[in-house]
């Protein structure tokens, strides 16, 4: 390949890196918009919380400390992990949920795009706070396993999905609060 061709490839790579880093600089603003949109879609997916489900309410206790570390990168990793878990839960056994399919699909697509964006921006190298990231991952995994087990125990019935939707709303609202502080 000649020098001109190599220079063109170099310019393309430089431009791609610059565009990618610009997107990462605006990540908190993008996340706030995605969360706002996700909350609207959660509302649009279903109707008001069914009265018959009130007696089945469950406290899953979101591990809020995973969103309070000192390093921004650790918070971004935690948010990415949360989005992945939510995406997983909202991608299976939804037949009894009786939700608006279009809103659900838009919700899933928004989560997926945000996961991709976070993966591109988050530094995934091992650092001095690697241990805290692992502890946070385990706490989040345990939290989302409770939700998943609750859905399975209730055989993915309407009330279990409505309770999970309400819990997801609370989770996204906590993330929104944290992002506003970043």
C-alpha cells in the first residue's frame, strides 16, 4: 500500500476515535435521555398498577451502594451491569404480561443501545478498584436473581410482571439521580 493510502486509513481511524470519545463525553446526558425515555416506555407498556397485585408486593432492596463509589468509571460499569440485567429480565417469558408490544420492543432496543454505548466508553482494564467492581457485580447479580426467582416462582404471571416493572422503574430512577450528580 502506498503512503497516501496509509495516510487515508490513519485519518479515518483518528476521526473514528475522535467521534467515539465525543460520544463518551456526552454519555451522562445521553443516559439521562435514555432513562427518561425508558421510564415513559415502562408507563406506556402497561396500564396502572393492578389493585389485585398490591397484596403480592415484594421488597427486592436495590443495593444502592453500588452507585455510590468515588470513581466515575465504577459507576458506569455498575450502570452497564444494571442495564444488562434489566434487558435479560425483559427479554423472556413475557406472554402473561399483557403489555403494549411496541413499547416493550422500544424499551428493549433503548436498553440494548445504551449497553453498547456504555461498553464502548467504559474502561474495562483491571485497576486498583477492581475488587470493588467485583463486589458490586455480585450484589447486583443477587438483586436481579431475586427478581428473576420471584418471576419464576409466580410462573411469570401478570402480577409478578407488574411488580417487576415497578421495581425496574425505581431502579431507573435511582440511576437517573446518580447520573445527574456525575
